[in-house]
């Protein structure tokens, strides 16, 4: 059952036993405007706020593309020509969750989706969890 938590006078519904984010995994390409700087800057901020390691997987790097593909296949929005960036949170308990995919409609649509993520109750609860460590 959810419990009520308050952060800066704002009510947040958090899950009892919410696990802390251990790492943020980002599948991207350096040439992609949705990825760099848009999502990379946002995930750098999230990494700092959540006290989580930021792991980057460049689909154009032969040493990283296999891991990137496996991550997207197992947890993300997979197709042979999948959309980037894709972002995943890995929690202390080992669970990996897909939290963001770039938007085909354009960079401004991707920015809006990132803003939604940062304003979500879940993200606020994760920030609170990170500050208690």
C-alpha cells in the first residue's frame, strides 16, 4: 500500500520499500540531437540528483553496440531500427526499468517527455529516496 510522503510541501505518493536508483543507462549516438545535448544533459542532472552512476552506450561504438542492443531488446522499445535515445534506471535490487525513449516528432517533443519524467511523482520519490542515503 502506498504511503504519503511530503517533499517541499508537495505531496508525493511513494511505494513502501522503493529501491534506490543505482545507475542510469543511456543508449544513444553522438550525432543524434535528441541524445546530445538534450537527453545527455538531462540524465547528467538526474545522475547527480539520484546519486546514480551514468552509463552511456553509443550505438556507433563497436564495443558498446551489442550491450546497447541487448538492453533495448530486453527492457526497451525494440525494433531492428529502434529509436534513440532510450534510458533505463537500474535499481539497487537489480531491477531495470525503461523510463524514456526519444520522440520521433522532434527534439521539442523529446524535451517535453523528459520534463514529464522529471515532474512525475515517481521521480520525486526517487529523489527523496536518494537524499536519505
